[in-house]
C-alpha cells in the first residue's frame, strides 16, 4: 500500500527479522505505557497516494510499479486519462512517460479495499497468528499474512465480516521479530556502523541534528527499555573495543493504546525509532552512511560512503537499500507500504511500516534504508524481517515521533 495516511495504515503482524540483539534476549519493554496524544499524521501527500487517486479517478483500484512500468487498476478503462493526470506529478519526478501507463481491470475499487482492510486489520491482528493486513495495490485485493496454521481461523474472520472470499488473499508467512546482532571503530561516526548498548549489538541508522543537538537515530528496541526514555548509553563498536561512551539516549516515545487504529489489546507506535545525543568530543559526519564493497555480496568491508541528499518515501516496486552491521549493503524492491505490524512474541504493533525484499539478519536492527547508490534519499530505518525481507519505519513516521531532524 503506497503513501497512505496513518488511519489507513497497512497491517503487518509478525514476519521474523533477526531478533533485536545479537547474542542475548531482547530488552524487556515496560508493562504499561501512558497514551500519546493523537494528532493526525500527514504522510507523503503525493499524487501516487491511493486515497488521493481514488478521489480523482472513479473506479480506481490500485497503482504500483512492475519492474519500472507503471500499472493502475481501473473499473473502467475510459478513466485512463484521469489516471494519467492524477499521476502526472509522480511521473515527472520518476522520469516516466504517461504513455507507459498500463491498465488492468479492477474488480474492486479502493474504497471497498480500504473498508475491508480496516475491518480485517482490527480483527486479524487482535488475535493469534496475525502477521499483516494490506490493501494491496499490486493484486487489487486485501492481502492477509498469517502464521502457519492460522489460515482457517482468518478465513473464518473474513467470512464473518462479510468480506467476499475472492477479495481476500490469505497467505502463510513467517512471523516478524526485531532485528539486532562494518564492526570496526570508525571516527567520525557514520550511519550503518555497529553500536553496542548494555548487553546487545545493533546498527546506527543515521546522524541527525535536533534543536542544535548532534545525535543519531536507531531503533527503540535498541535501548534498555523499548518505548520510554531512560538514558541508554552507547559505544561504537563495543564497550570492550572502545570503552569511551559515544552517546546517550534522549528521546524514545512511549507506546499508546486504543487510538489511531491500534488493535485491541496491543501497544502501538508509528516507528521503531529512538534518538541518542552524541557525547562531547565524539566526531560524527552528518549525511554519511558507510558503503561496503558491493550490494548483496555479504561484504561488511567499508569501501566509501553514501551521501544523503534528500529524504523521501518509496512506492511499491521501487528499489531500496540498507546497510547493517551483519549483512552489509543489501537491496530489494518495496513489496508493501504503510503496514501495521504485530511484532513476534510481544503485544507491540507498529503502524504504517514498509516491507522490502532486501536481506537482513540479527544485528541489522537500526540499519538506514535509502534509495539510490551514491547520492541517496533517506527513507527510514530497518527493524525487522525474516532473513529474506526487511521491514522498516518510514522517515516520515520517525520525524512524526522524534520531531523534525536535519539529516544532511
């Protein structure tokens, strides 16, 4: 699901990415958290937002990129002109000609998919075995990911809700957990490096300035207490190898309940992100991410750096990369956007997350996610996956929770 508002966030429940940390269990989250206020989230209001397209194009049923070719589902092929006009700003930014647009027949319009998505999310993710729910642009269906053995229960929910069986795809997937386990001391500190907090290893996402404070962003689960600021100390690469502390956690919003579409019985946030302020005397490079010798080649040897020149989201079908302390630089296509995630073996749900087919493993938690291969667009930070995919929090959600950040 591409560029959707939070209230229509896709729901992803539990695909397994490497556990939050390398050799030990995940930090224990607080048993209860005060609720956050509930301001409206305004995510990526671009022309390829399915909500905007549904308003502009009667019978719109989804838009995605198929190996670079733009594809739109329409109930009436005669609406092609409206679709081309609505997508014109997006086409201009991507260098796509309107004539390249391919039309597929839509069985369902976006309003129907959104309604069924909302109904299914509330029911499927509140019970056992729910992994994700998505109003899927690429299939014109509601896609529901479930753990093994849960398909029959979920199909029963679909029937009880009155969702047509043909409109829902129920697919068995692996549960998603937090990721955690390139590994040398590097100064100035840049994104993509190994960091250590008490007992655990993660990846530093990216450097940022918040209100003149030099900082870095990593996962909330890469802190002593997931959700809540308690001053977690950090070292790079480890406390043993470099015993001078480099930073201290200063911002990690608590979870909320019963608002913003948070499923019943769950604790929710918009991102798995926290901010740590650098200690005096620690040098860091704003806008730099460590670059390894190549993508998808298992190398963690640093051969240069990526330079962040912009921030922005990604559409289904676009390629993103990440750099993590375990698997290095990996790339893959975005397969789902704006997913609400039930994290494996917790009562935590993350709203409006993205999934990409980029490999990740234990210790990669916090990895910066970006578009490009030299000058890059910062898109978010990774927190989960199952070894073959990556789940990440979009940059818009991170700044929604941590405040405006200067990243380059």
